């Protein structure tokens, strides 16, 4: 498209920002509060499975993207189809809950299989229409965080729906709206159109060569290990926050996303002064501190400790996950950067979070007597585990790229 016919980015940026807002509004509309809903509807023993579904879908989605979405259909049309189907499954979730916990989990699994590929699709679509992604993408992506916060406010603060089916109707309606809206997004041809699909590209096997570099191997191992205790927060923090007496838990947990926005803005300043290793260590230490605050709150009853743990989310997420993405971008050759980022997602948000959610469920079950959870033990275990990984990483990781290149 020539410059004379290409639409002004201002208008395109606004359309992409609306896409990101709805994308994360629909996710935040149910993901934070589903554990509360399940606990109130006789499914507390299945909460760990509910929070294992996104990791399972994260493992599956690269195969879908590599074999279908990247090769045969325009991105905006795939996005539309996935959200229309995903919205329908969310609307069916309350009915499934009345049938059995198994029906409910299977419907949620179907939804996450439709939803998780759209995280990559929205980024692909946005990048395709940007002239300067390094500057433009953060301004678009921040509307996703705003959407997540807005969903928490609507479901928790306005509708008081943390334990009610209304969360699925709000999220499902947003998904259907985004599905229809996606048909109006700028045309984005499939990025791998005309290329023959091969198992090496689909599985991202070329990115495995990076494991020959000791620093990258230590980074991947540490990232995998720390995502196991990290999953405790995503799986059970909303239930804990409600149990300890915080009103409108999803609304109060949205302060974590608010801090995420702040720390995203100061990250460049911190990164220039701390570097990769100390940014990652700071992120890991924030997880240790978060769980320490939660454990302390169970002993003292001080709700400010709970809020402190929530507000740490900006450091926990930005300094660990975002820094990790930057590090991968630094060490991976340009030809395999996409595969390397996908490999990182597979290891962390796929395998690490999946194992972590299951471990968290077992720990909570082992520390439940009747209807009472011994939350101190629940938070002490991931606190110690995160501290152990932090120490391991601090003692073994060195970001000397020149030495790494020679080792490879």
C-alpha cells in the first residue's frame, strides 16, 4: 500500500487500541473471579483445573497458529471467528455449571482453546499496521491493561458478580462484540501465505539451538521453575483475598494492573541502570515479597499487607515477564526470534503454569480442614520456592553475550 493510500496511523491506532481493550476486557471479565464463582457453586476442588486450562491452551495454540492461522486466512477473519466461538462458549458456561463440574471445566477448556491463539493474533495484526512498533505498540497495548481493569470494576465493583454467573455473560458479550468488530479491522493477510508448512517451523525447533548457550539455558530453566510458585497467585489469590475479608476482590486486585501500567512506564529507566540480570532478580524478589506479605497477613489480619502484595504486581509481571521477552529478543537471531518468544511462552505460561496450578491445587487441598484453608501454609510454600529459584538464578546466570556466542 502506498503512502498516499495508506490510512493515517492515528485512526488505525485508535481502532487497534479498541481491539486491545476488548481483548483483555473479556479475559479479565471472568479469569480473576472464576475461582470465587466455583467456590460458591460447589466446585472448589476443581479450581486448580480451571486455572490449568489457559496453560493447556497455550501449549496447543502454536500448532494452530503455525498450521492454519498463519497460512490460509486473513488475520482479522481468524480473530473474528475465534472470538465469536469463544463468546458462545462463555455464555454456555453457567448452564454447564448446573450440569456438573466436568461439564463446566470442558466448556471453559473449549473457550480457552479458542481464546489463547487470539493473544498472538492481536499482536500480529497490530504490528503489521505500525510504522514504528517500538514506540507505537506500548501505547496500543496499554489499552489492554485498561480493559482488564475496566472488566474488574464492572464485574466486581458495579455488579458485585465475583461469585455469580453474570461474569460469564459480561465476558461472553464482550467476546461477541469483539468478534463482530474484528471484521472491521484493517485487512491483514496471513503472514506465511504460500509457504509450505513443516514440522520444524511449527514446533519452533530452531529456537532450541539457543539452549547451547549456558546463560540462556539457565534463564529458561529458572523461568520454568519460578512459574510453578507463580501459579499459586493466579489460581488462588482471588479466593484468598475474598476469604480474608477484602470486599469486591476483583476490583481490589485490579490495583495490581494499575501498578503494572506505572512500572511499564518506568521500565526503560530501570532497565538502563540495572540490566537484564538485576531486573529479573528484582522481579523474582517481588514474588518472594508478595507471598511473604500474604503469609504475614494471615497471621496479623493486616489487610494493608494483602494490598501491598497485590500492588507489587507491576514489579512481579513487568520486571520478570517483560524483561524475559526483551532478553530473548536480545540473544535470538532475527530469523528465529518469533520461535524463541513462542518457546518462552510454552515453557513459562504453558508448562510452568500448568504444573504450578496443579501443585497449588494439591497444596490448598492438603491444607484445607472442612471449609477452612490454612492460608499461611499455602503462601509460605511458594514463598520459599520462589526464593530458592531466585538464589539459584542469581548464583548461576551471567549475561555475557560475547562469551555465550563463543560457547555456541
